[in-house]
C-alpha cells in the first residue's frame, strides 16, 4: 500500500560505500544508491560548499539517494570532496576552493564509467558544486550538467564560454528567492551560453528547504535523466 512521501522517507535500493583515490593521492569516500531493477540512468552529485556545511549528505542529495532509485530507477552517486566530512566519514586532503577539486571530479567520473560502468550519467552540482561542474566536468562520456542554485562564485566568463564548444545540454534550476543569483540575474550571467536552459522556481530558496522544493528538484532531475514527463508521485 502506498504512503505519503515524507522528508524522512527511505525506499528500497542497493547501497554500496566506496573509496576512490585521486591522481594526487586523496582518498575520496562516498556511496552508490542503485535501484534493485535495471538502472535507467545515473547522477553524480557535486555537493555545496564544505566550509558552509556542504557534504554528500546535504539534504537534496540525501533525499535523492533515498528516493530516486526506487521511485525513478536512477542510480545516485554521492561523495565528499577533499577535506569534507559526513556521517559516512571523511575524504582526505584539504579544501582548495574548487581548484584542486578538479582531481576529485575527474576521479569520480572515471570511477562512474570505468568501475561502475554506468550509462546515461548526468553531473549535477548544487551551489559550490555547480562551479565544480562548470569548470571540471568535461569528461566526454557524461550526458550533460544539471545545476541547482548556481551562484557563479568562482566560474569566470572564459570558463563559461567553454560550453559553447561542447554540445551537451545544461539546465539550471534557479530559486526565485535565491540568496546569491536570482532567475533574472542568472539569465543575464549565463547569456554567454545561449543554449543553456534556465528554470526559475517560484517560492524556492537557495537551500531548497521544504518538501515542495525537494519534490520539484527531484522531479526535474528525473525528467532530465529518464525523459519522464510527469512529476514524481507524492505517494509511493
């Protein structure tokens, strides 16, 4: 019998913790949450700013891992960037404000393809993670980028211009009440990438707090990865 999907809901999946070593010797820790049935696609999650509490368990990503494998058939790969700690443990190394983290992103993309053998993989970044995605997620094997609350904190116009040479799609979900970059400002800043899709989300804030915001984000992720037109159910 179905029940309402709540903040605390955890549905069936196959959970596998992992360690990945970067080429500069940093040990990254993370977890794969995979559907019991064959996977329809996958997300590699790049988390918010560690110095502000961001980690692999930041709530949108934790809820994605708890729901999307069962509800949408999506594999969710989460990890802590260098120097970041969560309940699962700590990745070694030191936070480098998105610079040395390029080794982390590259190592995780290689792990997703070469070890996990994932198909239809999308890179999703949230806040700090959007800068990591825009600057470092250039492995030709992933399908595109999904940006949640992009602040454009460190990404330069020159780095944005790269994506005019890369045909893969980029979608940004921008909260109406974002603390850093609201939808109209985002459209101006990202105008340098004419093919990019900006989706303003009414009533949402940078941290996507509240079940309506969570449901909207997870439904958008599902739509982009699997092509589903309908939003995720609110009972499952």
